[in-house]
C-alpha cells in the first residue's frame, strides 16, 4: 500500500514522506496566492478555488485569510458554500461539505490525528479520517470538528462547540463536547431571534 493510499484509509503513515511533501507544497503555493488576492478580485478568487479544490460548486466564497494543509486539494464543496475569516481545513484526507452550508469565523475542520502511544508520535506517525458535513448547515464561530465526524443536513452547531461525535440532521447542537440541544421545530418557522418574527414575505 502506498503512502498516498494510507492517507485516505485511516492507516498510520509518515506525513513527511518526500512524495507527499512535494505535492503538498504545490498546493500550499496556490493557497498563498489565493490569500494575496484583493477583496475586489472576485472572479480570480472563484477561478483559483476551482484549481485548488478537489471539487467546488458554483457561488462558493471563502474569506481570507484561509488556511488548509493541502490548500483544499482534498476538499469537496457543494454550491453556494460560504466561509468567514480564518477557515482552517486540515485536509490531509477528504472533507465533504453540502450545498448552502455556512461557516462562521475561526472554524476548524480537522481530518488529521496522531496516535495516543508516545513512541509512535515521537516517530511522527499520523492517521486521517474524513469529515462529512451535510447541506444547509451552519457552524458558528470557533467551532472545531474532529476527524471522522459526520454532521447531518440542516443542522446548526453553536459557536465555540467541539464536535467529537456525529450530529444528526435537523438539530441544534452546542457545547464541549458538542451535544444535541433540541430539534429544529415549528417555533423556528415563526421566529429567527429572541422572539423576533419572520416576515411572511421572505
């Protein structure tokens, strides 16, 4: 099994392998260029993301600065995904994000981890597990999602949460560790913030 294959199937591997580093640096150079673009260079940003990402839908926007271990090379975004400042994608393996999902500032999606055994960490071993985030989710500011996590469609993750276990669809989940607070219900169809009603014309 090649070291590249080990990256994507939760096997232990050495990330400083020369073949990995050569590819990684190529995409990190692209990421550097993306972060140098002016806010007004919208078309250039859109075209660069298509080059950097494994897959990206129409209408996606990522504020700068944007950070990613492989410059987005292992990331699959649906359409109209929005990310606020300081999105960090530890994309050593695949990250999948559905249509219309939004990320607040300082969100971290981390696919990479290291073994508990100190002797293995000392040798530099790592393993990765993919992250799946459904469509039309909202991850609040400062959310951290750990390796191997799935978040279901339409769910909201409260600001500052650390997601250590899978979160189902259609819920609000918060905390450290992140837990389901409640389902999204009829009240959410009537009010959007502290009793403020949703305009029926929207």
